[in-house]
């Protein structure tokens, strides 16, 4: 019996020593995991901060882009208005100088090399357009782009759109 007790005591001491070693290893592992968790939290905070900063910058860029787009649309509106004013002014000046002799200019023959309105020669830098309404040949300065329908001469355009004069 004393020998059995001694064997049991030795086994218990060995088991206690192994348990202490396991406990020590587990404590070290827990310390490492806590350190990793701390680093992961710091990384998470840095990423969250970077994300907030990026979102803030994106919102600022979007606001700037929206304001710039509004300015550009206003500029386009102003330019279109100014273009119509210049067209009216040009036509009024043309009528004062050229339109006095003839009340309504007749389009030039289709094969002629002159503009039906201003009688300018069609050359390399002076393109010829065919009016979609009267089929007269006019230069760029004497024609109006009417979108999908193509181009027409100022006279036909004014007859179709009297409110622009």
C-alpha cells in the first residue's frame, strides 16, 4: 500500500507538472491572441478612419462637381441666348444692307458656286450646305442647324420660326 501510494503521488505530481506546463502554454497563447486582437482593433480603427475620410472627400468632390456642372449648364444657356441674339443682329444688318434691293432673295441655282444669301464663293474653307426646305445652296454663316432635320437657310428658318427674329 505505501508503495502504491507513492506511485499514485508520483503520478499525481507528474500530472500536476504537465497541467502547469499546459496552463503556462495556454496563458502564453492567450497573451499572443490578446496582442493580435489589440493589433486587429487598431487596424480596424485605422481602416474605419480612412473610410470616413474617403467618404467625406467623395462627398466634397461630388458637391464640387455638381456646382461645376450647374455653372457649365448656365454658361451653355447664356451662350445659346447670345447666339440667337447674334443671329438676329446679323440678319437685321443683312436686311439693312443687302435686303433693301430685293424683298426676298431667291435661292441660287443648285449647281452655282455662290451662296444664295451672301453670294460668297464656295471654296475649300467655305462649305456648301443644302437648305432642307428650299433646296438652295448656302454657306455655313447663312445657315442654321435645326438638329435632326439638318440645316436650312436663315430665310427659311425665320419664316418657320418668326418668334426668333
